[in-house]
């Protein structure tokens, strides 16, 4: 789905209640108002997920939204303040913007970044078709270098799980970062994204589909970015986990696609100066590993 966008504004807030626990929140959308609760200190991403859980079947996935907070001092809704967290009972609403997303699914090198997630040595014996996704991942990274697309790489707890496999050439990567959080969306990654002017789309691949890939994708759309998951370059230990993760992500508006589709969409034209080199990358079809029959 197109992520709701929060604009910086003044207002809202209040003193937090003593201790933690849950805070009552009224979630409003269209003509509906549904009371629920969220943990004390819940921020923007959790609120978006709550709206989706309450109204997901009624939300137009092709629209952008803004989240607003009812401010008592103004007696009306205001755009959700930057950095807002829930500290007291409040009323929120999700408002669709009038402009349709006409760029949904479009990729251009100047507005795209590649995310390579946790392609590490210790995962080799456990992840289904790991050799195949390494091969496709390397093809994607070669394409990124040819087209001048920034690449961000993470490694999950490399002290215990090892570094990125040797077959994956990280030459020219903008950032290679260790992590313990499952999602790739770390402060360092957000800072790196902020340095890339006009970034709109993330091409995401790696492991595991139902854990780090899924959590990364959901955080990215929560920040208003369009996410393309490369089905032939992501896997899990369990094909059931992988299948249901991809189905869930597709329902939220994330684009599930293939490596060849990504690379050809990025060049877009036979006359592109890098077309011949990209064509050479994809002359041999991606491995017929069985992954795609289990999307």
C-alpha cells in the first residue's frame, strides 16, 4: 500500500501516564471510528499498522494518506507532529490525499536504491535454494554498479553468523552495516537514504523473507517509500514461511517481482547506453530453483 505520510506540525502531546501499559486510542477513517489501544510510547509505524489492521480491507492501496491528531487546543485535527508517540488517550484519523499515485511500480535509476539483506555464510546450509539467490543477488548488484544505483548492505550479528558470502561482490556499496535488529531500517540506513536526493523506490532482496525482509519492507512503506521485493532473490528456511510472507506483503501494496523485470525496467529502452551490458547479465535466465512456483 502507499504509506501514510506524516507532516511536521505543532500541537498534540501531553504528559505520559505513570508507568507503561496500554493507552486508549480512537482510530478514525472515513465515516468510521473504532476504539482500540496501543502500547505507551507507540510511534508512527505502529500506528500505521494499527490502522491497517482495523481498516485494511477498506483502504485504497493506490492512494497516499496523512495521519492526523485531534488537538484540543485548536478543537480540530492537525497533521501528526514529527516524532509523535502516544503518551495519553487521543484521537487519530487517516485521511486519503486527493492525488492518485500515478508512479506506482515505476523504477528509474536516479530514484532507486538496492537493499541487500543478510546474505551471510552461516545461512548457507539452512536457507532453501541459497545458492540460487546468491547467484541472482550478485546479478542484481552487478546491475546496480552498471546503472550507478546506490547499494545498502546489512549483516545480521556477523560475529556469530559470519560476513556476507564471498560470491557477493560488495564493491562500491554505499553502506555495509552490522545489525542485531531484524529490520534493515537503522539510524545509519536512514541517514544514508537522506543523503540520496529524490530516492523513491527500494529494491529489496536477501534473507529471511518472513523475518528481516518482511520487517524491512513494512518499515520502508511506513516511511513513504515504494518497495520492490525480488522473488527470485529472497528465501527462508521454510517455504511455507516464505510463501505467506510474500502473500502478506503483496496485499499491503509491496511489489513482488523478479530480477530480470527489475533490471529491464531500470534501463527501460533498448537505446539506453547500458542496455547491452544489462542484456549480457540476463542472457542466462535466473535459476529455475522452484522458488517462483512457491511465491
